[in-house]
């Protein structure tokens, strides 16, 4: 038997805190089969940044081939600390490069950190791209006023191990995203405490994303890496939305080896003396380049949001958004309309926000409208 194919024993497991790198070599010498450097619940929030730096230094040196498995336990990828754990980058002057799993630079509401949103929750129905594995390049030729972003993603989605890379190998089905952000009056901060600040700030942005040459079946599932099955992953929620768009607009169901997806968004935001306003529009389009009979279908979304935060930290806000599941001449009024009313209190010294929200969510479909009333009370603390 080839010794390289022997099953490795995993009989014992030791955790060692990332904050105490001196314990790592002691754990290695303990006789255990696995050593895990802890960055998650064993580390206090205020210490996670330091623990991450110390843990990375441990793995910068070559490890001995002693049969002991080394593991790094990171934080949940749905949280700020986990995202910081999962990618790394380099910054020099006006240029920055980032590798790893990250948000695709598209929708401004999704790009904004959850701890910085005026409403604790984002819009109930919206068009977003989930996280993907890739590399992002940022260029800021005019500091705090102009930022240009290019992102190249694998097209597999954040938690999908199946690849959507086309089998022929002669086409590009990676994700390409281009975004520009302009803040002509200086840096636009997303901080709750800053919403009641003074001078006028304006932000204008736009993004374009392509995900082309996909091999999909009639259920809008993407062909896997081996070419022997069709799968749906986290990123393929985009295809779910396009499937609805094709069906609702009376288009032929796509089953193609050359399906193209494109997305466009633009946004505007402004704030001054506690008043804040945001608008964004997004559209996602699917087109079968292989079969003209299938044609193309789109779904679009827009949002208006206005709020006021008093000097004492009290907030009142209103949001109106509409998601049209299928656009075009054959669309039949398949809309989701959201109206949200929120009141809240921000405690600056504790980075704590309490908010009560009422959401009127209406689904418009021919002969089958539905109306949901949602009440939420939320608390959010930023560490």
C-alpha cells in the first residue's frame, strides 16, 4: 500500500488561543494528533484583531512534517470578524488588492456594513450577489473622492464547492465586476453616530457585473466541475431570480451551454445635519446566446430611503422599495412592494442601537395579491 494513502489518525484534539502564540509549540509537543489555533468564541471581540495577527505569524514559518494536523478556527463568515479572518490584502498608496471570500462590489445597501445601516435590517426583497472567492483591486486616484474597483471572482459562490467553470475550457465564466464611487465633498462615512453630523456629504456610485458562458439546465442549475451533474449553490440565487423572470414573462425555459448573466446598479446618497437620503436601482438580465428563441428576461429593483437622526440619537425613518420579478412587454404585474417605518435610539457611548420597525410588504400577482404586516423590535451593538 502506498504510504501516502494511509488514513491519518485523529484521536485527540487541542485548542490553543491565538492570543498566546507561546502555547502553540507546547501543544505541538503534547502528543496530540490535531492542534487548533482559536480565533472564534475563545477570543474577546476587542482582542480578535491582535489574535488574528499573532496567528498568521505562527503559520508564516514552515511547519515540520511531523504528522500533526494544524488548524485555524475562524469566526462566522456572516459576521465582520469572520470576513476579516477569511481574506487578506495589501495596500500601498492609492492602490489596494484583496484576496479571499468577500462581497461582490455591486449593491450599495449590501456593501454597507450591517452595523452602519440606518435601518437595522436591509430591504426585505432586493437584488444582490452573494459572497464569492476572488481578488479585488481598488484604485483611489483622488483620496476620499474617487474610488475605482475591479473584482474577478471564481463564480462558485461563498459556500459552494462545486465549480461552474465550463467544461470546454475555451470560454470565461468567471465573475467580472466593475464599480465606481464618487464622493465629491469628501469621504462619506457610514457610522450611526455620524448621521447626526454637520456638513453636506454626497455619494454617487455605479457598478456592472457579468457572469457569462454558463452551462445550465431547464431548472437553471449550473453544470458542475466534473460535467456529470447540475447543482445549485449560494451564488446561484441569481439564477433563481432569472428563472422566475423568464417564467413570468412567458419566455421559453432556458437549457443552454451559453447562458449569460449581466447586472447593472447605480445609487445616490446624501446626508446633512442628521438628515440622510439614499436611492439605488438594480437590474439583472439573463440571455441565452445559444438559442435566440429563448430570448432574454430581466428583474429590477429600486429603493428610496429617508431618515432623520436628532442630536440626542433618536431616529425616525421611512423606506419604499419595489422589486419587479420580470420586466418587459409580457410582464404581468409581479411586484413586491415594501414600505417600512422605523423609530430608534442610538446610544453613542455604548455603540448600541434599539429600533422598532413596521413593514408593509405587498405582493402583486394577477388575481392573487398578498399583504403581510411585519413588526420587529431589534437591538444591535457594535464592538
